[in-house]
């Protein structure tokens, strides 16, 4: 994780793909110990981790050709 910017209005962080799983999984497994804001952030990170993998594959000839 890298802090890109920090000021009175917010903070900008950068996460490496390889770090997302190790950050997200333990927090989700112990979700009852964390507040809503933490869980919101972790679920967003988990979603991005999934999207980075790009699981979508176009089926062959989807429009009949």
C-alpha cells in the first residue's frame, strides 16, 4: 500500500494486486470486529481484486456469425 496524497479533505491510497487478498481476507473473516466504514472499504477492495482478473470471456459467435 502506498499513500499517494493526504490532505484535510481525504487520502489517496494505491494498492498492489498481490497485496489485496492478504489485506481483504482476514478482515472479512473477522468482520464482526470491524466498523461499517472499514468493511465498506474492504468490500470495495475485494470487488476491485475480482475485476482486475477480468473473468469475462466473449462467447464465440455471440451474434450468430
